C-alpha cells in the first residue's frame, strides 16, 4: 500500500469515528427533545436551537465566513435549507405517529442515499457497502418496529428521510477540507432563517425554566453546532453512502444512553437490532475508501486548518 493510500485510509477511519460521535450525540437528544417539545412548539424549538448554534460557532471564529467563496456559501445555504426541512418534517411527523415506527422510517435515508447514488448519479456502490445497507436496515427494523400503520405522520416522516438523504449527498459534494467550520455556520444560519417565519407566527415560545434552557443549550451547541461541524468535516473525507451507514448507529447510542443515564431496560429485539447495526458499521469500515474529488490528505485534524485568516 502506498503512503498516500495509507494516509487516505487513516483519514477515512478518523472520519468514521467522528461520525460515530455525531451519531452518539444525536442518540442522546431523543428523550431530551421529546420532553422539551411538550412545552415549546416545533418551529420555535428548531429556530432557537439552530440560531444559538450559529451564533456560538461564529463567535468562536468571527471571520470564518471569509474563507468561503460565493459558490461555497450558496452550496452551504442550499444543504442547510434541506436539512432544516428534514428536521421540521421529522418532528412534525413524530407528533402524529408512533416514536418507534417514526425512528424506523426516518432511518430509511440509509436506503435512499445509495439508491440515489446508483439511479440518479450513476455511481457504482460496492458489494460490501450494499450488504451493510441491508444489514443496517434490518437491524433498525428489529430495534424499532413493534407494529405497523402508515398514515399522515408516517408519510411526513418518510419525506423527512428523503430530505436527510439529499442532505447527506449534497453535503459530500459541497464540503471541502478546511471549510467545515464556515459551512457549519452557513447551514445553521440558513436553518434559522428558513424556520424563523414559522416560529414568529403567534410569537416565539422560549424555554421558561433553567432546566429547559440547559436542555436547549445542549441540543443547540453539542447536538447541533458541534455535531454539524464534525459531520461536515467528516463528509469531506468519505463517501456519502458510507457516512449514512455509520450515522445509523444513532438508535444504538440512544438505547445505550437510555440504559446508562435513564436506567431503562433493553429487550432482546433491541439488543439484536443494535448488534446488526454495529455489524453494518464494521462492514463499512472494511470497505475501500472511495476516492474524493479533492485531496483528502490536506487536513487530518478534526478541527479545520485556517486558510485566509487567524
């Protein structure tokens, strides 16, 4: 194996591990967000959450947007709008459907990503990756499904899954090494702008207690801003379909954290489904790293290397 190939594999492994941490952060949010949404409307919650995330990321590097050209700003705004749409649809669908069925349906972006890659983008998917998608889907179904009904809530959630698939693919196309921080700010700000009009109708409802504000700050900074920053960095370095498989470990982390923090019990189906999802993630790790349209060895740090400032 050449030195360049070895470095590329190390970078890919780091990206896989980074996305695993993103999935863990997302997995921790479900019980927190579910509780908060009983007091804060969906649009208000999302607008405030991503607005805080954008402001905090921008405060860390005030001149970071100067690293982007017009094309990157437009691309970042576009993928941010798609992600914001997916978030809004997911939570609206959740209010109209069973949480377990909704969890399964929204995870179907793992199927949509390679399907779009093959059918629309005419890109070949490796056999190992195809198997990992099937195994992960089966694992999610075993973990999540306890019955089935398809109504308005499920239909809305399915559209959310499609939006997430488009976001994963588009982010892989837009993301460049060294621009993760700036692109994360653009995405967060765009989500806020898209959702603000919905939140402003009837006035914005803010958290009213210190506990709710603590939850909102965690959801905004860790599961919002930092998670988007890490996801953008990682997707500049691995293929979209591989990223989708790794990120479906989210329900596994949700189950693990529910046991460790909220002292819930795991049944056999949850454990079996979790094992299948983890097997799928390991299969993806063994897949050959896909060549990227830019040099993935340019920056191997989880943090961006500043380009024109600082």
